[in-house]
C-alpha cells in the first residue's frame, strides 16, 4: 500500500478509535456551505464530520477488527465520530438532513457492532446524557425520599392528634 493511502487509513482509524460509535452518512447533493453548517451544528456536541473514501473506511475498519461495512456504504460517504451523547448527535444530524431534504444516515458502528440503516434511527430514542443523568438521580433519590416519609409519618400522625385535641378543647370552651 502506498504511503499516502497508509496515512489515510491510519487517520480514519484514529477517528474510529476516538469514540465508541461512528455514524456513516451519505451526503450526496450537500453543498460545501451545507457541510460547513452541519459541522457547526455538531461541534457543540463534541462530534466531528469527516468526508472519507469508502475503500479507506473499509481498510481502517478491517484493521481494527470491526465488522464489514460494505453493506451500508454507497454514494458519497462521510463519518461522524467523537462526542459522548450519541442520541443528541443522531437527532441533530437527522434534523439537519430533514431540513435540507438531502443526505441520510446509512448506518453506524456502535461498540464494535454494525447497525444498519433500518435500526440506526433507534439511536434517536436513547435518552440524552442530561436526561439519563436526571433519571439516575431521581432513581437514587427515591429511596431516601421514601425513607424520610416513612420515618416522619408517626410524628405527623401524633401532631395531627394533638392538633385535633386542641381544636376540640377550644370548641368546647
């Protein structure tokens, strides 16, 4: 393999190593300005959009022991990687493609597995990192709340009985 190709395979391999996922995108008909706009939407999420050759991606994936990506490739191929919140990145990418009526998600490499076009939309349904943290915090907080409620119930009942007794005494007088 020529040195230039070896460098490109190594560079794409570094993109694959950066995160647990790589979204494979067909960006046919997107203009340079639209690609720059998509990159601008992905940057705050920590993700990067890279235009790559399918053959280079195939060799980089093969060198890392990843599944064969040939089934999801076609047209002009790009890869989105980086960032930790894959659900937000999928949502932002799909919203951009829907707005422009161009491009589409073709598949994803997720934790060493290939996800096809039919299932890549399911990533959108995952909770965002902030939602997952909020749910976890609520889950951890629930037992403490219930414990305080159980411990406080006898005291509250005692206070209610005393309050009723005081009201009864003031009504009789």
